[in-house]
């Protein structure tokens, strides 16, 4: 009996052999390998599309009133042109890929001599080295780019699950086994496709074969299992018999494993499997926004407020802050949100300008509170009551209430 195997040609081996060999040698979940998995690449691209298409605004908090700051260069750099070779859309896609698959998204903040931001330049996280101190309480670090040292405030940093504010924790480390398993599944599929669907097996000979005959058989089998467009026919001489080795359970359950692993990876990104599969309705878009995109936007907003605002802009009587304009993104949920505002207004839990502040809209200067019949208006600031039906304006004070009580005869 002579088994036909060939280690140096993967196309001639079995898919199971390739899997076992990869497991024995060990694999590492890297960014490049993770991006070869459609579930990961699709999820990151989907979230990045939502983030990149949502505009970023700069607001000034003037005593509880949100006033949008117009014509600020930083807003232009974040939404349109970064001043780098990448435009804003490409910039956010690159940053979010590094956020999930690397140590974090890093961008150099290019200031002129007057501390005016001129450009935001993306730096691949593979060029980043973090130099940290050893104090677990008063943490400090510098950022090294190919040997050149920078301070933390020289970079915009978007970090996932960070514990030190210097570098994040990627899914290639957090979910390495799952990513490795899915990558090895792709290797198995490639191996099976490279064999052209031919079953693996061994040759059984009733007599000893000469070296020339062995070489000829190897050559013919190499052509048979090759993925090249060549003649793949071979003839077995008398005394030679091919014994097929049936597929293992690993190969037969390949598709089921892919579906299961894809569903597990979808949980990592907080995206439903229907959305991942392109079956997206209004509820799916709402879930994508609330569970995946908006939490990431919150991370980005905190990073922008920390790294792009000057210290005097963060504090004072009218501090500035960045925020994503999610009105269009949550348009499908607008009715529910406005219904909640209506309940708050009708119950005097909120005022109109407070609602407008929540929506990042300028105030109207209205301080009226609706009373019982909805035709009587009360101004708590001036303690005045106005009845539109009669046009009567009256004041309410403690003295008036006391006088009114004295004038009322006791029964």
C-alpha cells in the first residue's frame, strides 16, 4: 500500500490536513487576516460609513443654550478636507479600522505658530510606539512615530477599551480565537477549491512499483489536483486501485460553522445578523445607529473635546464642545422622541427652550409654563398670570394670596 501525499503542494493535501497543520504551527489574528473575513470587513465598513456620513458640529454652551459656532476651521477639517492626502471620508474609515483592529486610531494635529489647526494627518497605528511611565495612578506617556517622540496632545486618539489613555484593546486580541477559527475556515475553503473538488485518497498497489512509475504517478496526480487549467485526466494501470477517504465532519459542517461564527462576530460589533446580511428595515437602521454607531460617535466626541479644544475653550462661562448631528440618522425615531418631548411639556417637566437645547437648536426666549386649562399662562420668573381669552394680566404673590384668604368669609 502506498499513500499518495505531498507536503509541499497544499493543493494535493486535504482541507483537514491544512487545518491541523495550521493549528499545530499556530496562527495569530492580525489586522490583515481579520480584514479577509467578510463579516469583520463588512461590519467595520458599515459602521464607518454611518460615522463618516454624519456631520460634526461645534457648539458653544451659553448658560444652558446650545449655539452653533460657524466657520471654525476644525469643523471643516473634520467634515470635508483634513489637509492630508486623505479626505474626511477616507480619514474616518482608516481611523475606525485601526480602532477595531489595531491599538487605536491616531492622527497628528498639525498646528501653526499661532496654535491654529492647519491639518489632521492620519498615522497608521503600525508606526506608533507608546512610551509609558510605570506609575499606575499618575499615568503618563509619549507617542513615538518611527523613532520621533511626540507629546500626547500632539495627536487625536480614538481608543477602544483603553485602560491607560495611550492605546486601545483591539478585537484581534480580545476575540483572537474566534477570528483565527474563521480565518482557518477560509484556508480550508481555499484548499478545497484549489483541489477542484477532487476527493482525497490513497493508491493501493498489488506489487512494488519502480521509481519511474512512482514519479509518473506523482506527476499525474499533481496535474489532477492542480487548480491550473491543464489536462487533469489520468489512467491507472493494472494492479493499481484508488481508495477514497471520505470527508470529515469538519469539512461537512463548514457552512454551519461559518454561519455560527458570523453570528458571534456580529455580537462583537453590536450589529444584528439581518443587517449584516443586507436585510435592513427601519428597526434595523435604528438598532445599528443606537447600538453600534452612536456609542462610537460618543467615543469620538470625547476625543475631539479632549484633543482639539484649547484649555480656555473647555472651561469658562461659554465652553465649546463637539457633537455629531444625528438628527438625520435618527429620523426614523424622531416621532417617538418628539412624543416624549410632548409629554414632558404637557406635564411641565420641561420647557420649550430646554427641549430645543436637547436638540442643539437655538432658544426662542420662551419661559411660559402651561397651566390647567391650557389657556392660562404662568411666567415663573416674573410671577405673572396671563389669560389670553380675557387679555387679563395679573400678578401672583404671597401678599395677594394672604389678602385673598382674608377677604374670603368663613362659613
